[in-house]
């Protein structure tokens, strides 16, 4: 058993969550824009207290490393990397797209179960607003654990979930992508040719998948996202899931810890290099 | 029995008083990531500085976004190194002192985030301090026996401020500051204009040594303004106009004379107004600090002019002029003694008046 403390400060919503393995014990979240610097320790302390634990009981730390709000992501990274060092425990930094994918999978368990039972694959496509009219996105598949022969070597499984009596893995298909919002539909079409999700390099094909789209792009580029959804009957938009939450950081961190994923220096994820004074 | 009890408490308190106080200082207000362990406000056990000069040099100045990105990469490594070098176990640290104002927000929040995490995990007090006040304390660190009030001048790439410190070593009043460019900023901009490199201060200082400082009589901006504010933007513009009017000033052989004259004008204003402030407020001490306190002409002029005015002047060793965390830990020590602790909800501020 392991106790996990996770923080998600990568968006305007700040959250701190405490889990035991894959079970959530407590979560403190602010749905309004908040001063993350002011609240981060308060939220962390509240989440631990509600779980009946102290910082000394934490075995694994997790943080959403973005891409996201620069200021917020840095605050979370600085706090978590220092806590993990002081407590001499491991810390995992999770890509914001992965956190969104896990959140989307858990929030749409019923839809996913229904489709999988009917033999239809499910793809999750989080689309994040990363400023400058650009969208950062990736695709995730959901597959039965026992059929997942290559997961150890591929290292693209980000978390697992139980549906009914079966264990499923949430797995990233291909890379993280960046596209201008006006080219988003075109980019999606490359991957979804003839209702088949194809990632050429990996020779993976999902035939006629149900595609659940989520993420902050809907908040910023509403018409682009609605056009995209209307372009295919396979697409479903989950309008509720705009901002990620710490409890899903914990699920990813738990999986990382179980698989003993290599630890890295925690630093925020940026989608582009910073070029001073413009291009 | 009651008396015995009180005596007991007193003896514990006495023991407490004799115990050494270890303060961990963290400073990330601009482009340097710094951590330091200081014992009893005066003994530097470690002072680690990770400078980003090399990275910002090619832009001729500090790029805030790049500074913040570098801070978050190294913050834990620098703190660990400061603790390891000090030979003090993390469990012996009495408090963490960290700069939370003024500075670049993206930089400040990295240090403050780390400081809060240490204080929360170790259950020790957090002391959030003013960067400029910490600079002044680089002198107290070097001379812990400084007593009484003084005038403090902080001169750097971001600040040119005059403070009046009363007797208690903690309450500080701003009596003057630059109304435009900081003096170090003016040095940087001139160096960039003349293609001399970055940071401008040390380069101009070095070149000036072989130059005639009376070559051009630059204006002494605001020297008779009647207050204690400074202005360096006009001085910078004046140099640019002169070189536009007289192109030969830009010739390589004239550069030392040009910058020496510029430096003299800037130093004259700083020294003159600081001494006037000292007289006006009836003080007998001046504490000079900040990156520009490393300037050799500024050091010489202050020493010369103060000695003829019967004022004691304190300037920290060169290593303590630039941003460092030892000064932050030193100030933290005096705040610790007073019990001036910050809440873990404390925010970061780009300016001091927020």
C-alpha cells in the first residue's frame, strides 16, 4: 500500500489530493481562479488532514507538469520537488495531456464500458489550449490488461482502471501533437482516415473508434472544437472536462510508482522553446 | 514548588538563548539561484550561487521567462548543495528565510515555493523578506557589531534606493529611489549601446580605469532636486546624444574616456545624495550594497568622501555585493530573534509597495 499526495496547479483551478493506491481519500479543489501561491500549502495540508495523514505518511508525490499556466505549473513543481526531497520520497511529474486522458476515462466509464462491450474501441483525445491559437493534443486507447502484451516495453500506459471485473489500461497512442486551431481538423483527419485511427509509426489501428474529446480548447476555441465534433459521428465532446484535477495526477503517479518508472528532474513541460523578442 | 517551576522554565529559556541559530536563506528574485546556511546571523557556513549570466549575455540583459525556466530546473540542487556544504543536518535548521519581494514574479515564486515546502515538511517558521533590505544586511553580516541607525544605499541592476534605518535594525524607511532607470541598468544599457558586452557594470568599471574621467562633463541629474531621488535615464540619453553629435567619441581609443566620465557622473550623484541624506537624518553611518557596490570608483569615492565628513562607511566584500542568499539568511536571523514569522500563505510581489 502506498499513500500518494498530488498537486495540480497547471490551470486556473488549484487542487491537492491524497490517495491510497488507486483509491481517493481526499481532494481539495478550487473551481474559481485562485492565487495558487497563496493557497498551495493550505490545500495540501487540508487534503492530508481530511485523509487523516501527515506529510510523513506520504510515500509518493505527484504533480501536473503542464503544459499549462506557466506560473501555476512552476509553483506546483517547486513545492512538490522540494517536498519529495525533504521527505526523501519519489516524485513523478505527469504531462497535462495524460492527466486529462485519465480524467476523461474515469468520468466516462459508462460510455467506455458500453462501447467496449459492443466490440467498439474507444479513443480519448484531450485538446489543450496552449495560447497563440494553438492546440496541444494526443490520443489514448483503452485496452484490456490481459491482452496488453507489450506494455512493459512500450511504456506508454499511463494508468489503469477497473470496469466491471476487468482491468483496463489507458495507453497513449503516438506522440503529443501541436497544431494551430485552424489546422486542427486537418491534423485530426490525418489520424482518422476512413474512421480508423492510424498512427503510422506504431502500426496501431483502431477501427471505427468512439472518440471522446475533452480539455480546455473547448473553453477558448469553442467554434473550432464544435466544428471538429460535427465533422464525424464518431466524435463525442465532453464539455465538462476543461481543467485537470489532482486526483488523476495521483492515479498516474500510482501507476508510475508500481511500474518503477525512472525518476526525472521535475521541470515544467513547454510546448515551444522560448524565443525572446519574438521570432 | 511554583518558584521552582518558573526557574525551570527560565533555565530552559536560557539554554535556548545560548543555542546556535541556523537559518537557511533562499534568494531567486532575479536571475541567480542562491541558497545559503548562516549561523547566528554572522557565520556563513555555505553560500551557493548559480549564476545565469552566460545565458542572458547574448540578449544584453535579463530575459524574465528564461530566468524562471532556469530557476525551477536547479532550485532543489542548489538548496541541497547549500545544506550539504554547511555540514548542518536539515533537522537542525531553525527557520527558512526567503526573498518574496521585490523582483521578477516568475523567479520569486520558485524560491518561495521551495521555502514553503521545507517549512511545511519540517514544521519550522518561514520568514519572507524584502530583497533590498537583505542587500543592506550583507553589511550587517560582514560587520555584526554595527549598532545604531544608518543610511542604506542599495545600487544594482534593478534598484537605486536610499533607506533610513532606525536603531532597532529592523524598521526601515525608504527616503529616495530612482525615478526611472536603476544605476546598474543604465550601465548595462550604455554597455549595450557601445557594444561592450553584458553585464555592463564590471566592463565599464574596468575600461574606466584607463580613461580620463574629466574628459566629458556629463550632467549630474537631480543632484539639486531637494529630495533623495535619483535619475539615470537622462544621463544615459546625454551620453547617446554626445556620441551622435561627435562620432569620434565612439572610436575605440575614446571609449575609456567616455565611459569613465559617465561613471564619474553617476557615482558623484550617488555619493553626494547619500551623504546629504546621512546629514539630514543625523546619522553617522552609511551602508552601501547591491551589485553596483562592487564598482571600484563608487567604493573609492564613498571611502574618501565619508572619511572627510566623519561618516563611517560600510561596503561588503565583492562576493557579497551581488545577489546571494547569505544576506537573506542574515536578515532572517534578526527577524527570527524578533519572532517576525510569515504565514505559509504568503504571496510574491514584484514591487515593495504592494
